C-alpha cells in the first residue's frame, strides 16, 4: 500500500488512462476524487473503487474553468482532509493541420490540456505547501517531446505541459512538492480510436500503425497508471521535473 493515507485527485478520471489511474491509486491505499466532465461516468468509477473497499468521490467539472477547479480542490480537501497527490490527466486531441484548425478548436485544446493544469496547480499548491509537500503528475505525450502529423494543437499543448512541469518543479521543489510528467505513446483508449474517425481512417489499420514500435504493440491504460503510481509514491522521492516516457520505445 504505497499510498496508504494519501488523498488524490484524478482529472479525466472516468475513462481510459484516468480510470486506470484512479483504480490503481485507490488499490495502493489512496482516497481518490474522480473528476470528469461526465458526472455519471465519474460516479461509476468512484463506485467501483468503493465496491473494492476503497474510498472515492466523484466530482463533475470542466477542468478549463477556474470556478470548477476551485470547487474540485475545495470539495476534495473538505471531504478527505487534504490533498497529497494530483494527476492532471484530462486531455483532448484534434487531428488537424494549422490550416485546418479553427481558433475555437485551438483554444479548446489548450483550455483542457494546458490551462487546466495551470489552474489545478495554482489552487492545489498552496494546500500542499502548507501540509509540507505533495506530488503532482501531469499527462504529457510522446508528441510533447517530438512532433507528430496532423495534430498541431495537441503537439503544441503537450509540449507546453512538459515544460510547464519543469517550471513547476523548480518553483515548488523548496516546498516539498514534486512535479513530473508521464508521457505515453499510443494507448488503447477511446480517445485513440476517435483519432481514426477524425482522420477518416479505418480503425483496424490505424491501430496497427499505432502498434508499430519496438515492443510491437500499443500500450494499455494500466501500464501508464503504474508509472503514475510510482511517480506519486515515496519510491520516487528524489524524482522531480522529469519527463517519464512510457511508449514501448516509440520515440527511442
């Protein structure tokens, strides 16, 4: 129980990597606030945790809204008595070039992928600092470390997350707060399958291409969740400002 007694927030916690991380954090002893735009789906994950003997609440939020983030932080702290771990995982992708991307699409991608991370850290860091420290894990991407085709807003947003993580680690390390990013490659989630639809490609061919990496397969959500648990735990007590790549060798 590497996270026994810890209190955690997971954004985008209702599906894919977020659901897997919520379950994994709870299995290691953390109380988990499952945060998602979809209230019903968030409650389903929280119920699954409680049914397994864990502690969880569900909170509906648009993570790009400061009002919603303030509510999430205040509600979690009030329910659990503090916040030790945050997994800023909520994210969206639009598979378009610069010419095809509308300003509204650009702003929405940056709102969910970047602004949300900033807002969560802005409001949770003071609580962590007052308690003597904490661990923040942000979801970057392999495409936050190298370029990718027809995904300009996503690549730019994830590059921002990776470097914002480093800046946060520098600023708040003296307060005992570790900040790291986990950077997945293609993971078998609904979002990945939606990319095939956005690109007008057949799902089977798209997924086969996603598996074309040294390990010869896509990642599974639980494999990313395992990295998140490690970064959140005291096993990573001397790790901060890191960009941990979990991608089957995709950018090797």
